[in-house]
């Protein structure tokens, strides 16, 4: 969609002159028919909708009312960029500000994208006070100065943003459903294999922390931050130097062994073009006895059934739990034939390729939204979008 914006007709206003900080409250949300509550942890950075919430029937101390059409803004730790557009009634945390247009000079659907803009966040961050939990204040945000388009241009801009966001959400939903359905399909197949052919231990298929010859100081080093959650290939942002840690070679699987990294799906393969690498001590290294079954092992430990088993097998004090190498070696897996492994690996690999393509498109949409936001909410006079 292409349209032309002439910012000469835009008027410079203060946020507090056109937006109200609504502070409607209730003494008893359940009696007032309010079924949900929204805490700061329910708001997700980069997500424009409220997708998570709690139930007031389970007990809640929040009394501030959220009404459909309001924009929610997390005033505590504003750098987390928690902004959302409410489409249902709820009560919310006192650390959430609830914004609504004061008059018909601003569209409710335009407001959340304004609040998500770089200029607004700079104002929020520059006025935040406090060391551990910095908070910004409404009185400071009300002084934010910006250019407000006429209503017809707000409608065009809002339509573009919401169209792109809806497309992004559909892609994310397709990714989630594809992952879930493929996992269910493969797990059913594996259950049938276990029933018909019995089970074995992972140690009969792969080596845990296999030996690797000396890693040079110039060799790549893979830190925990170099591994994406539920990713595939690891990256390296530095060389090993004199650091200790694990040793691995190209193609090996790295599995996070510490909480919360294991729960969050930190696992990846070492890029094939890396000869030898060093890495964080909080990784376990897994290598198939036959190279062609590396993806099969990667598939197994990423499936909910086996991944959950490993998570629950961690030991140690709260916040310091770890998975042992022996626990990984003794993981019970189906006694699959080579034909079974080839067939299931092909299904998993093809689904991963499809998921990766959807994720690339999702990333592109996010980038487009970000770029348009910069163009729209900048101080320039004219822009072609």
C-alpha cells in the first residue's frame, strides 16, 4: 500500500492535551462482571494486542479498570517497551497507564502506534526515576510534544499499521500451529515405534561431551547468547582466547544445561564451516555416532516429549539447576530403525524449512512496521510511504 503524507497540515501538540490518563477503578471486579486482569508481565514487548491475562475469579488485588479501545503502557522499566491495545474489559496493575483520546481529534486505533514510537519512548526513558525499578510519571509523559495528523491521515496510517500487524499475527499463528502439528505427528510415530520395536538409550545413538582435540585460542567461541531459542544454527561473536569451557566441532549439537536456558529452548548445531570451537561451560555437546543422524538427534531433544523430560531431570538449588551429562546419555528413546530415522528426519527437516520461511517473512513484516513508524513519527515535512 502506497500513500503520500503531507505533514504541513499536522499540528504540534502536547500528549496531555489530546490524550487522557484514565483512572477508573472498581472495588470488586468480580461483582462488576470483570472476568480478567492484566499484569505488567502479561504485556509482551513488540505485541500490540493483549494476548495474555489472568482470571479475576482466581483472586486479584488490582482495581484499575481497563476498557476496550484504551492503550496500555507499562510505566515501570519503560525500556521493556510494553505497549498494547485493549480489546476487552479488565482490571490492571497500577504500573500500567491507561490512555484514551480526549476528543475526536485523535483516533483510538492510532494511539498505540504513537505510544510505541521512538520519540515517545525516549521521553519515557529520559523521565524514568529509580534504580532497581525505574518508573516514568504521567505528568512527565503529558509534556511529550509531537506532530498530530488530521483525522483522515490518522485513519490511513492506522489502517496500514493494523493491516501489517494482522498479517504478522497470522504468520506467527501459522508458525505455532505448524510446529505443534508436526511435533504431534512425529511423537505419535515415535510412540508406535516404541510399542513395536522397544526402546533404547540415547547413548546408543550419540555421544555426550565427546573428545575433541585441542581448541586454538583463535578458534570461534560460542556463548549462550550466540544460540537462539529454538533455533538451529549457532553463531559465534568472539574467539576462544584463554577461556575454558566445552570443546566441539562443526555439526555437533549444543544443548543448554542450566535453568532457564534449557527450559527456553537454547539448543543449536555448530556451523559446519567451523572446524573446532570452544563454548560456554553451560552447554552439553551431543554428537551422533553416524553424521547422517545428527538431525535425528536434534529432532528428538527438541520435541516437547523429550525436552520436557530433560527439563524435569535437572537437579540443584532453585535458580541453579542443571542437567547432567549422564541424564542426557540415559534418556530413553525409541529403538528406531535406519528407515524410521530417515523418514522422520525428512519430515522434520522439511517442516523446519517451511517454518524458517515463515519466520523470515515475519521478520520482514516487523522490519517494515519499524521503518514506517520511523517515517511517520519523525519530524520531517514530507514522506512517500
